[in-house]
C-alpha cells in the first residue's frame, strides 16, 4: 500500500510543480511584455555596428535583470529539475495498483496535451500526434470510469 500511496503522491507533487512552473512562465511573459520599447530593438538590428549591437544587448540583459526575469528563469529551471527527478522515480518504480496506473497515465496525457496541437489550422498540427493524444485521452477516460464504477460497486 505504501508504494501505491507514494506513486500517487509523486504524481500529485509533479502536477503541483507543473502548475507552479506554468504560473512562473505566465508571469515571466507578462514582465517581458512590460519591458520598455527599446528592449525589443534587437529584432531591428539591421544596419547597426557590432558595438551598437553589444550595447543594445547589454541594455536588454540589464533591463531583464532589473525586472527579475533572471530569477524567474532560474526558478523555472529548478522546478524543471525537480519534475524530472520525480518523473525518473516514477519510471524506476512499477505501479502496483490501477489507481497508480491511472495517476501516471493522466500525468502523461496532460504533458502530451500541453505539447500537442489539436487544431488543424495550427502551424504545428500533426494529425498522427493529435490522434495519439485523442486515443490516450479516451483510454484515460475509460479507466477513470471503470475505477469509479468499481468503487461504487465496492461501497
């Protein structure tokens, strides 16, 4: 029973870390959008001397540091390492219950969903990937329904 609980707790911890990471990424994007207009001039560097480019890039780095983007990036990297460590522990320990299998499957599906475009109009859309995602979501839903039915029958 301890392995079952540990697996589910690890999956929950990963989900919590992913939520924190997503909040940091969104905050980082908001801060980037609020940087002064000159911070975006590296996109318009055509015709600048090497020294002007270096100066502009230094100013951009300084503005990002002052806005706290470096600390946010470090925190995101730290969370990514924690998530990877926890996922490695899940990979090293076999699931011993249907609940643990369901938790791991839902974790994998949510990660795959984040990375897979499902809109055919999206430039990154891939029919095969989207199809696999839909199959995994179907299997996850079926497993969830079976487990809920089993719990109702057991009560």
